[in-house]
C-alpha cells in the first residue's frame, strides 16, 4: 500500500498511475478529493495532525509528499506540514518521497543540475531548501529513507503554474496575454504525469535515497512559442502577447495575495532557465512526454467541468 498526501494534479496523477499498475493507494487531502478508482481510497484528513497521519500511513511501503499550502502562506504553513510528514515517515517505517521544485537553487546561469548547492535568494526558496535539509538530516541519521523529486513549472490538465494562470487560460479563451517575464527566453516545463512517473520511479530505485532527482522536461520552448502552439492545438486565435512590467505585477498584488508572491520569483522568468534531467533519464529511465501531447490534453480539458 502507498500513501500520498496532496490531491493536486501531480498527487492525483501519482495515485492514478500506481492504481493502474495494480497497487493499493490511500490519497489524503483536506477535502478527501481525488480520482475515482477502485484501488484508490480517498481520505479527508489534516496532514499536520501527526498522530492521525501516522495511523493512516502505518503499513505503507512509501509516503509521497505532494502537498503544498497556499502559495502566499508558505513561511508559516509549510514547515509544520513537512515536519508532520517527516515524523510520520520515521515512525511508520515508510520510505519518504518528496515532491519539490527548483526554488532552493536560487538564480543559476546555465543548466540546473541536481549536484548544485542550494543557495536560495527568495523567501519561498529558503523554505524549500530548509525542508530538504531537514529531511536529508533525518536520512543521514538513519531515521528514514528520503529522496526528493524536483519539477519546474507545470503543464497539463489541472496544472497550476505562472504559465497556466497568466498565459494558458487566456490563450484558450482568446484573450490577450500579459506576461511578467521574457517571452522569448528558453524555459523548462514539467508535465504533471511525468512528475508522477518520476516520483514512482524514484520510490522504487535502490540507489534513490538521500539525493534529489529532476523531472525530465516536456519542452524548453519560450513562452511565446508555447502559447502559439497551445492556441494551434485548441484551434484558438493566434495569441496577442505583451509584457507586464514589475510595477503592473505589483499593482495586481495589492489586491491578490497570491500574485503578490510572484515578484521575488521573477529571476526564473526574465532569463533562460533550463533544468538538466539527464541523470534521471539515464538512471530512472524516464523519458518526457512529447509537448504536443501535453498541449492537446490542455486544449481538450479547457472548459470541461472539474471533477
């Protein structure tokens, strides 16, 4: 039995892939949401309730942490959430696989590899880095087996990222796009299903523990190209794209607490940002899904009712 905490796009994809492979899965979220499947048990629980989480995880092979607090509450809510899951893994005896991102590296010139030191320059980057440092310390002390899978900006049906929020939704609706980054800078994109496959492969590999893995990117296309290809996949009008200034982004943030968090992360979008996942490809044998498949999925899902 596998336990997954967090029923967002990647957590749900991980549950579905495991269940389709014949595994029993317990998917935990505050609302008890998730995909309907005979081998997926949906459980409503607060993941910061360590005693309850240990009860739900005892007997599991692996505990996957795919949970994330609201973007604007990371400093206050992420540490206790992660601490509860780490304690649960230690006391239940389950292996612990964390889903993370690249924030902990800080600005990097050139491709980002897993062996780079964590050198965060943002509040959210420091939060992410500390979660990994805490988990790896527990691993090195022999209290639990830990590995971390790091993704970049998400694409796919139900995915949430700056692209899906500020570009994709507008392209699919035929609306103008205003983006606060370089529209022509190469950028790595993660398909949620590829992230799920990497999580599962990392959990099953004997040499996975105590290190990080990068999810192979479905594309390194700039935002402008990606928007145009998404429009083509949806038979939507050619998108009109413009640049959003920092001042305009900050103005939106005055009334939108989530958008207020984006300015400190602009270093990810105002220059080329490429995630090197060659080690994952060679060791875990994970190949990325072609980008046209991903964009077609996003186009088909647009406007459909959410489960």
